[in-house]
């Protein structure tokens, strides 16, 4: 009886822990013109896209370093820098700079497909039909 109670409590505690998921960290700093361009073109629609649903955005200041529990492969030195963080809190890919909307989407989705289970969660439309 006591073992069953302890096991039940243990499972309840594990279930209460927040699940970590893939996220996109945007490293930025005040006065960054390319960050502002990204904000104008991408920020309003990002959370509505498959990429945004799969890898929610977290914004961090360049000078603050990585958020607690997150490890970058190397320091971010440019803004914006977009870093894909896996479910273990480790960098798996990054985009340095923002050269425009078309390039951003293609590169982000390619990196998500190559480094995460993005295509399992959001299969290409041609694979669905």
C-alpha cells in the first residue's frame, strides 16, 4: 500500500513538472534596425505559423547571455540571432542576422526539419494529400 502511494505521488510530481519543448530564441538589443525589420515583417504572424507553434519565440537581450537552463553552442555576437533550442535546452542551429522575410522562413523551416521532429508534427502538405 505504501509503495503504491509513493509511486502515485512520484508520478503526480513528474506530471506537474513543465514539459520542455523546442523553442526559438531571438537575441536582440535596443536600437537594432534588423530586429525592428523582423518585428515589422515576422513578429505579428510568427506565432500563427507552423514554425511558431512548434518553436515558440523567446526574446533575450544580447548582453544578458543565455537564459537559465539554455546552452548556446557559442556566444551570440550579432543581433538579431535566432537560435533553435531543443527539448534538452541545447542549441541545435542558428540564423545570424535578418536578410529578409523570404530568406528567414526558408532557412528556419529547413533548420527545424533537419534538427528537430518538426516534419513529424507538421508534415508538408504534399505528404498529407
